[in-house]
């Protein structure tokens, strides 16, 4: 679909609704200043809620019918631009760490293996990583190309940033140089800095959260624990640090109420829902990786439900 038509579909119904509202108000105001003054006043008052209802209805229909808002499957060329650009950007941010470790390389190869089983394609994608870490590489052109390929899709851009964060944390620590380059890529992808910060906190929290579940039962000290009411009135112990991490995994401030947690949880689960991933052309291997992330989100939500006695 041509880009200008996609943009029109993305805003056309809303513009039409706004024009209808303006028309209605001009009509009502005209009636107010007409001889039928007493008829015009109630119509004007009634016009406010009617206009709001009209706008909300148009917006909902737009979300329902407009393909701009639905899950989008990339074309072969768009996928190629996204993949090659992703690995060049990975090389760029990894080079900012000062020294690219074996852990960085392993994370990149793990991601490549999740994308394809073809040996030639694996070699080609790793070569893109090498190009990105080379001296003089400028990420601006690739960021612009990726934005065009995914039509500035928020989900695609966020997943790319998540991958870059995983590469930087592959050896356990993100260095200032790597952070600076990640911030530059985020800016050129037109993603807000606070979103990048949230994704960094979430990546750290998920790593610690996985450790909590992998090592459950191996605690040696209760100094880190606080008492929590369990099912059936029984008491259980949960490390406070892991409650804090659960809030970060869900993407809400510590201490948020259950309704806020629930809304954030559903928003994140939609992002990694298998049907949506499949509609976007995500490979089976990558779907398994995102399924693991969804499982950690589910665990965090379940823990917070118990913590908040819901």
C-alpha cells in the first residue's frame, strides 16, 4: 500500500469526524443567534456530549477497520532491511563497550540462529555485525531505513532496542560507551529516552527475576525477606528485591495499585502474543524466544497478584 494512502487511512476518519463536529457547532451557533434563541441553547448544550460520542465512535471504528493499526507483516525487502540494519546497529553499540567480549558474540550468534538456520544467511548477518563495529560506521542511515521499513512501527522499534540492550548486558554490565551509543540509536529511531530507560530497567529485572525462580528454595538468609500472606491464610516469604523487580518487569512504578499493574500486564502480553507475532512474520525460533519473555511477564504478574492479595 502506498505510504501516502496509509497515512490518509491513519488520520482520515479522525479528520472527517472533526469536520463533522465543526459543522455541527457552526450550525448550532447559527441557531443561537437566530430568532429561535430558546431552541438554540438546549441544542448547543446537547451538542457537546453528542460531539464527544461522535468522535469516540469514529476513533473506535478507525482502530477496528484501519489496517494501519493492525499487526503488519513485513515484505521480504522490509524484513531484509530490518535484519541487516539490526546487526549493524548491534555491532555499533557493542563496539562502544570498549572491548567486544565472547559473551557479546554469543548473544549475537544466538539471535542469528533464532532468525535462520541457513549457514550462508548466518554468515551474511554476522558480517553485518562486523560492519557495524568498524571504525567510522554511522548509524543514522540505518536507523532511517529501519524506520521506513517498519513504517515507524512502535513494536518493531522497541523489540530492536530490547535486542541491543540484551547484547550490551550479555557480559553482565553495560559500559558508559555502550549506553551512549544505545541512546544515539534510540534517538535516531525516534523513540523517547524514557522508553529506552524503561526497557533497560525491564531487561535487568527480567534477568534477576529469572534468577529468583531458578534459585527458588536456595535462600540462606531471611534478612532480605518480608512476611506475605499466602493462600489459605498461610504465610510465605518473598524477597523484597524480587517484588521490586516484578514491578519493573511489568513496567510500572513500585507500589502501583492492582488496576495499573493489570493494564500494563495486558498491554505487554498483547505485544508478545503468538497470533500477533505470527501475523508480523516472526520466525518460529524468535516466537519461542518471545514466548519465554511472555512467561517471565506472566510470572511477575502472578507474583504481584499474590503480593497485592488479588
